[in-house]
């Protein structure tokens, strides 16, 4: 493996080579890959810099790179997990990677969830469909230090039962007495043996009615779900300064230079992807 | 006592610079386009144009830049870096607007993460600018608070003397002094009075524009649709702009080996911000035009205290449909009053 | 009454009566010799229209931009004869409904402009037939002959030097009314048919692909040539392809709005038995 530094100056565009050590089918078209660094120097750099919320650019030489969050938490830095839907050239290529194959990773970039500010608070996690991965990174960062937090409520919904991701972890959370898990699928998406709720996430959230007192919310999902969930959170008495979300945009460099990912004056790769709902409200909606 | 460089000494200067290991580059007109190219003799230079058609950024941020080669094996992938070679260069005869533009892009390419492709070339290049004694109707450096004899980004500024006999020499930096030391013997001491710089009228009120752009209510103004109706969404203004820096990565090769390249891209292109899902945050040309103006005159100065424009005017000069930022900023100046 | 006055009056009438919702014409540019595309929606603005020799852009490309025609209302547009051919081709290729287009046509004979009689595409068939004969200016002809006098190696070197200047700005494509694909072949990445880099291969690929995609369609309005910021003589390539199509198929594009595209249609009595 050739040296990634040149006269002491690191080449910021050169990715690390990763071994695929695990692969899981989460849902139709959605896969999780577990990756390990080949180079211990790169791994150490990751251990020093990675905090929950940051993202990476995952790729295959010959195809390109694609941006996803790091779905594994900052409390588990021996590997990187990423979850993505197969949709374009790079994700299709990543989806066909098998254990033992090599992929590339560049990162971690971006800002982080301020987990220490959540100590002593109740936590409300709300996610929709393929947006559970970034939320899950925060969930595990908190569950791995469970005693630092109050009540933990997770509200998660997908279009259909098959579309729910991290199914085995959902079961695990379901069985823990220190988490309240509220699962839902969209009307018509339930299977005959579905035990949980049916309804869109915002309305299910309102039914569950978690208290806003001393509570921080982490919300990730497609734009339309976020819009309506924020309204529901408002009805429940949540302040937008205490609701955290992640934004994503098309990226190439990940380091603020290629000029692509900004929403108004905010560069998602440098000043995001983690924002409070209040910060998002200040961004021009016409650029989202 | 001021120093001057006589034009007929230029060939000797080039020879001495070559001997010192510098490649000498200047504006060359060939094949219906003027651009920066390496020269051997002074008569290859075209120093009479208002400014060359292509910009100085070609020398620091080329249209296509091979970054590294990858070789994919079963158990490992080898990468071989293609960082720009260590090569000292002197650019002779850039215009102050082009040199300022490079200085404007330095904080961007160095924003927390340093782009080694850019800085390698920047650190190895001496820029010798020639102050403008003439301007055309498209020049607008003064509207950007720069000037036909700006020193921003320049290592040596030459001010033309009368009768085309040469230039008054101004050392501006350590790098410039070192380059001049190689040709010290060719300079004359003379209390020469240079020609006055060109008169470039101010065309718009930059501060008023910034304020108008910063106002969130103007983001959705109908102005954006009206001003950009004829924009066809090509990349001419962005590619001929010395400060524009957007890029794309492309892997070119076969299954086992190839080169990852950094290529120019443009926020004017329809698919620039297109998500794979099909959602495009900037799906109309007016949204893309707004992004261009906002980025140059609002977001970039907000982050780096510099406008992402040096007033060279190429955007308007070359636009196939006669757009360019001047008209937009003039209209915004009117709107802000 | 000058042609400009005549057409300003006509434009005002079309807008005032509500027959058209917008007129696409020419207005004053940023310098006295430049003209720019002007979009006017009210009769008072008709006075901004310019109609003179400097009005050389082919405006028909704006007809297919961003849903202009999707409300089924009529649009007025100033066109030279090549532009009328463009509208015919766009109609034949199902990109617009010719009934929505009201043409304010003019032709330029050695510096003097004459208005064209008629306002819908079908009024101009006779005119377009005469265009088939008359095709190039003396300056163009000189360069054409110079290139055609070259050996293949010289010709390749000539174009290699020209394409080396290409910066992939796609101004040629964006200004061309015939390049209306929402996703151009260069924008496809599965696979990346045409490389986006400006090296020799990437530049040849782009320019040749475009030349082939325009064969039998280009109306030689010269828009691409004028638009190219690095002065590649694109018009010559397209002219050569148009000549090839004329000689091989006796086909001149844009003669009517029902004329089938030569390279995208077949007849049962075609001499070849297959597409190859």
C-alpha cells in the first residue's frame, strides 16, 4: 500500500482501502456493509477523529464515490458500518461487494451530534425508512452509555414491513426494558402477523405523545416526513432548538471545495450534516 | 530610485530564468484563442490584448487533473499519486484581475483541508502582472474594489512605460524578489513615470448588492426568474471565470486499472445538484443563476471576506447569450435603492 | 415602415389581443453591436424589440425550455429561415406542437432584412425548399475548401489542434435547438459513454458524438460556432455532415413539421436489409 502522505502533506482526496468483513441484506435494495481498515495508520486517524454524526464517502475504484453517514457509533470504532439503498452506479457496485472484497472510504467528515449535551436528558429518536442508519448511530452511542441518559423512546416507521431496516436490532430494542420502541408501517404496508402500529410516523408520534420536558429529539427521514414530523413535534411542545436532524445533498469532495452541497450559505459537508431544526428553518427552503 | 525593465531585454530575462530552472509562461495567441502557455522567446507573448481569453486558473486548477492511478488486485489495491511535479514557474504578463483571482481561491482550497494539487502549483509559481492601461466595456475590476493595478495575488507588478519601451518594476513579495534577483543585472535604475492605469468606471454598488443578497426575503424574489430567462445553462461563464472552482471526480479506466481525475464542473449545469433519487434542489435555471450570484457575492465573502470575483468580465464577454454578472448586479443595485 | 417598426406593431397586436402569452425576440445587448434574447409579455414592451442584422441567434431553442409550452397557450417567436427549419424539426420529433407557435419571420439578403409572409410553420415550405440550394458564405467556402484539400492525416491534425482547445462547457449543446435531451449522453454514467475530461479522447468523443447526433438534423444556424468560447469552427463539422446526408439520402432537414428524421426512420424499400 503506497504512502498516503507526500512530503508531509496528505492528499485529501485519496481514500483508505477497506476490507468488507460483513454484509447484511436489510430490506429490498438496502444493504449494510461492515468495513475494516487495511492500514493501521488510517484506522488510528479514524479512531481519533470519528464522532457520531459524521459521514464518509464510500466508493469503488472505477465507479466513483457515494456519501452516506457512518452508521456505527463513536463507541465502536473497530469497524465502520454503512447502510445504503442501491440506486445508482456506485451504490449498485457497492451492493454487489461480498465479504473479502475491497472498497474505499474517505472521511470522516462533517460535524457531530453533541452527545454530551444530551447527558441527563430523555431521548426521543424518530426515523423513517432508510433514514434509520444515521439515527441508529446516535442510538447506539447512547445505549452504549445507557446510564447517562433518562428515558429512551424510539419511533420508527417504514412504508412496509419489508422496508424496515436493522430488523434484528429492532427486535433487540423491543426486548429491552430500558427502551420504549414504537414501530409503525404505512397504511397498507402491514403484514398479516404485524403486531405493531399502522399509520404514518407523524400521527403515530402524536399518539405516543412523548413529553418534551428535559427531552432532546433526533429526527431523520425523507424531507416530507421531516416537514410533518416537525409540525407534530411542535404540537407536542418541542422546541426546534432541541430537535436534531441530518441533511444530505449530492457531494463529491466532502471537504467544502467542489461547490456542490450548499443549502444557502451552509455547506452540508463542512457545517453539517447535523443541524438543529431551528438551524434548518433558517436555511432557504428553495435550495433544499 | 525606481527600477525599469526594458522590453528589448525580455529575451535575456527569459534566458536567465530558464538557466535558473524556471519555466516561463505567458499569454500566447494561437489558433484563435489566447491562453497561458510555456514560451521560449519574448515574441511569442501577446501582451497587447486586454486580457487573454483563458484564465490563469488553467495553470493551477486544470480542466482535467489526474489525481492518482489505481490498480485493483485480489487482496489489495495499489494507488499511485499524480501530484503535480516540482517545477518552478514564472508567469509573465498576467493581468491583475487574474492574479487576484488566484489569491481569492487560496482560502477556499485551504479551508481546513489543503488541496495539495492547488498548493503545490501555487507554491512553485511566481506571478508577474502587468498593470492595465486599457480596458474594454466588459471590465469591472473597480466595481469589485480591485483596480487595473491591483497587487493582490501578484509577486511582481510591472507598470507600462510610454512608447511601449518597457515597464516600471515593483517587487511585491519574497518570491518576487528572488525571481528579480536572477535578472537584476538586466534592470535599469531610472526615475521613470509609468502610464496611468486604465479608467474603469464602477458599474454597480457592491455593498448594496451584498445587503440585498443577504436579506432572506429576496431569496425567492421573482427577480431571479426574470434576470435569467435567457440563460441556457452552459458552463462558459464558470469555466472562463478565474475564481470559479467547482469540480467533479471521474474514474476513467477498465475493471482493473484506471485514473481518478478531478474535472471542472459548473453550478449552471442542470444536473449539478441532482440526487440519485431524482430530487434536484436546483431544478430551474433561475435557481442555478441565483446560486451563482449568491455564492460569489454573499456566501463566499461571508466565509472568506473576499468576493469570489475579480471583475475580469470574461463571463459577459464570452457568454453566448449576453448574460454575465454585471447586468445582474446592476439590476440588484437598482432594486436595493 | 421599417421592418423593426412593422414587427414591433405586430408584436404589440399579438400580445394586446391575447393571441400569444409571450413573444421571444431580440433586444438590445450589453454593447451596441450585441443583441440578446428578449421575452416580453405585455404590448408596451414591444418597443424594446430590435429587428436588424445583428439579430442572428436561433431563438427556437427557448421554445422547448422548462415547460414554456405546457399550458397549451401560443407563443410568438422571431425566427430566421433556419430557425423555422428548427421548429419544423422540433415538431417532427414531437418536442412541440406547431399550432402553438406564431412565427415572426425575417430573412437577411446581403445585409437587408425582409419580413417573411406567414405565421405558422406550414406557411414557409416553399421558402425552405429554396434554402436547399444556397448554403455557404465565401469566407466559409474558403475554409471548407482548405480543409477538404488536406490529406486525412493533415485533416486529423487540424481537428486535433482545434479540439485540444475544448473545455467541455457544452455551450454548443445548450445553444443548439436540436440538443434538447433532458439527459445528454455525456450525463449518463451507467455506463459513462462519453468521458467528461478535456483530454484528446474526451474532446474527440464529445465533438464527434455531437456531430453524429446532429447529422440530418442540424440547420446550420451557426449558433454553436458563435457560442464556442474557444473558437472551434464547429459549424464546419456540422456543415460537412449535412452535406454527407444530402448526398447519401437527398435529405434536407426541417422542410416540414411532418418530415421524418432521416436517421431515425425507415422505409420498407430501403436498400439495406438491416440497420448495419
